[in-house]
């Protein structure tokens, strides 16, 4: 069940807000304090990637972020609506720009993979999603 859902227009200035919200919800969910910087960085990379994909594709739909708190796991899903073509389905026009965007995309995914042990990336004609998860520790019972 989503604890918090956040949608924002695909503008770089909104990425910082997404990072702050993600860190606050992660802390409340019981993610270890030592890992919160990784959560912030990973969310920032994923949101920056989604904003870039929206802008380069001319997509005006908002970027979606779902912060999901389960019993022993905290997950963040960052979704975009930028369509992806099948591999090898590139025309000659604009190939250089596509190649540069693809390189930036791969770099962002590499950074996220380095920060998060449990990450899943999916994409298709309707857009893509990055799902990242961290273990949580149960809150101590107060007497």
C-alpha cells in the first residue's frame, strides 16, 4: 500500500522536493539513519532521469513517485511516461542526440544500482519505472 504518492511537473527544481519527502517518509518507515543519504541520492537520480526523459520526449505528464511502506521493507517507485522504442529501432535523424541521452540514462541507472541493492527497472511504450527497496527496522514499543 502506498504511504505517500507524489506527482510533480517534469522540472528539475521539483527533484529536490521529491528527495526531501522521500527521506522524511523513509525515516518514518524505519529505514536506518545511515542509509538515508543513499535514499536521497537514489531518489534524486531516479527523478532527474525521469524529468530528463519527459523533457527530451516532449511529455507534459507529471513524474510519479510512490513511497511504499510494508512491514519489513520500504520501497520507492519513480515512474515516467516517456515512450521507449524497441532496441535497434532508431532512425538516422537525431541519432546523435538519442545516443547522448541514452548515455546519460545509462549513467543515472549505474549510479542508482551502486546506491541501492534492491533495484528493478522496467520500461516500454507507455513509459518506465524504477523500483528501489530498503529494509526497515521495527520501531521500538513504548511503554
